[in-house]
């Protein structure tokens, strides 16, 4: 698996027959969902199914219910009994994120930013010790804010999430789901846009989306070859600034080239070549 998970696949927590299939889908991380994908009548069953699968050795992140719901406390109690299980907190705000990190100390925690309140607290969210990265719940955010997630309407919001994450030293955030899973070209276009804006991965709601996300975040042939040339030139210059094709090569460019090479070398077997 790559050092930074790029594709996170949601699976309804009350559908245990899908858990193993999701784990074999090529997704870098499976997210067993106790929240949106599960109706109120199935919350208890979902929690029990998820707990049983994790205790049997399954590896996954769990999206718990929001902190202001009646199911949150039991979700947290279940995870406390399963050491190491990672958690995604929906509708994250400063107080709820600090609370879940305290209650599940030492876990991998992703804050799902999907409310206007959470967004207005963005810098404070990013500064909370123990947060691994943010994910953008673009659908819920668009519904609450009234900003349609179409064309560039939410670009400013996405850019700010990326910048604040970088400023706080967090891992690159995850962009929200694309509802289209039959039109793979449209999906690829969405993923490349996320990558262009600086996101480090994308949330998925269908197994068909996983390979598209994994592949789109890998370097192209041109990018990989360029990165190799940069490293050769920099080594030959013994660390001094140099140039390739008339363009200056200095330390920030070298760091970028190293990341490209690392992403390629550490790709997972499920990712495909990435060289297109």
C-alpha cells in the first residue's frame, strides 16, 4: 500500500457480505459506515456487524455517527474495545474532533468537514493534535451552504482546505465523493481536478471508482521520466541550482521530483501502472 492512502471506499455497516469484497477491491482503505448509509432502525445491527468483523481481524476505518446524535456514544464505546481501529468523524467541528481524539487516543483520525460551522473553524480544526487529515464532505456542505458543487463553485473552499492542511502539517486532505460511477471518464476528470487542487486522495462510494482514483493519483510516464531527469541533473550539480530544458531546478523542484518517484515506487499492486 502506498504511504498515503488515496482511495477510501465506503461500505454500509449493516452489509457484512460486502466487507471482504471491499477489502479486495484495491481500495487503499475501507471505511465501514455507521452513519449515512445506515438507517436508524439498523444502527445497532451495523455496530455489531462492524465490531465482529474487526475483532475477527478485518482491517478498516469506521465512520461513526456524528457527535450530536444518540448513537455516537455507543459507537465510541465499541471502538474503544477494538484497539487500533481507525475512525472517521462526520460533521467535524472543533469540539467534537477534540473529543473523539481524546476518547480514542493514539488512533488514526480523519475529520470529515461537511458543515459551514466546521469550515469556519478550519484553522482551529487543523491545529488539533492527533488529527491525521481532513476529508471534504462536499455533498452535505453544498446542501447546507446552498453552493452547488458544480464547475468551480466550490473551488475556493477546496483550495482553502488544502492550504490550511498544508499550513498545519497535516497529510493532504481527501476530496469528496463523485456520485457518478458508470461514466469512468467523468470520474477520472473529477479525480484529476482533485489532484490538481492539491488533494491527496478521494472518497469512493462504489468499487468501480477505486481503480480510477488509484490510477489518476499515480505519476504519468512523462512526469516520472521528468522526475528522474531532475534527480540526475541535481546529483551531477552536487546540490547546486541547475537547469533542465532551460528551466531552473532548485530544492523545491527537487522535492517535488522526489515525491513523484516515491509515489511511483511505492504504488500498491492493485494500482495499475499509472504510466499512461
